[in-house]
């Protein structure tokens, strides 16, 4: 299940994150790559320091504005975001993200990878996020503030940037529902619930039945 989401961050939030690139130092992205993929990671990451909590709060607030994502992804843990920059010639070769992450002093299982695009796609060439999944190869170069959610188990890469600068925010989620296929079902139910909420009265039998199905699936699938 790959979920592109338009407008996860609003323009003022995007601007605030981009302004950090002018305020803080950066370090080679290879410093946070595992040994096996260190040579494939050629980018820069911002040293957020005292700004870390503010960036994380911005992202979490954005998630909370989209209830359908909460119903479908059921995040138990949201990792500390990383702000990455790709200048001309930079790239991140094909890799799979680590299964285990660390955030705020605890380890978590990485179920869902998230890329939030921060740069206007017209300002840079290249830099596509390319994901290999059971549905084939898909390429994403979305608008500033748009996001892509995808299972961490997929191979993916960032193609070389040839002009301009690509800025992105990346992070990982541990979901209360481990299986991505089950999360896909929950996403469908969330979309159906949204549609039914607009089309059916509050006390409609169909709405009550849908709520029953969703809650019983949660009971079967959520891991404590």
C-alpha cells in the first residue's frame, strides 16, 4: 500500500521548515547510514538540535489534521523527523530502510516510511523518489507539502538531482497493525466512512454496521 497525500503540510509549515536550512548546520547523510548502504547515500541532513521538538510537533499536528490517516495507519510511534537536502549530483541509491529505529530514547519497529516533499518540483530536476513494490516501480515527485506513505519493507531510492535543490522531511512510523495488507483494508474502510458520513444520516444502519466492522477488525488486528 503506497499512499500519496496532497497537502499534508500547509504552505506556512513548509516555509518554516525550509527556513531551518538557513539557520542550522548540515552534515553528510552518510553519517546516519548503515555500513552496507553508506556508499549509496549522498545527501546532507540538517543538524536540528534545539529545533527537533518543533519539527516533530509540526509533523504530528499535520497527521492529526487528517483523521483518515490515523484510522488507516494507526501510528503507535512517530520517529524524530530528518530534514534532508540534495544538491546537484546528490542521490540516495536503492536501499531498504532499517527495520528498527530509535526515537526519544526507545526503539521501535519501522513499519511505514514517510517522505514529505518540501521543495517546489519546478525548482529542481531529478530527485524523484522511486519505490519498487509488488505493483511495480512507481516514481514520485510531488508538490511542496505533499507526502508519500509506504511500507518500509519496499526497496526505494532518490534519483540524482541535476539542477536546483531538493529538500524533504523523512520519518518512520510503527503501526499498531503490522501487516500492510490489513492497513490497506483499514484505509479503504476509512475512505468509505468519510463518504458515508457525507451521504448518510448519523443514525443510518449502514454507518453503524461500518463502525462495527472497523472496530472488530481493530480488535483482531491491533497488537498490544
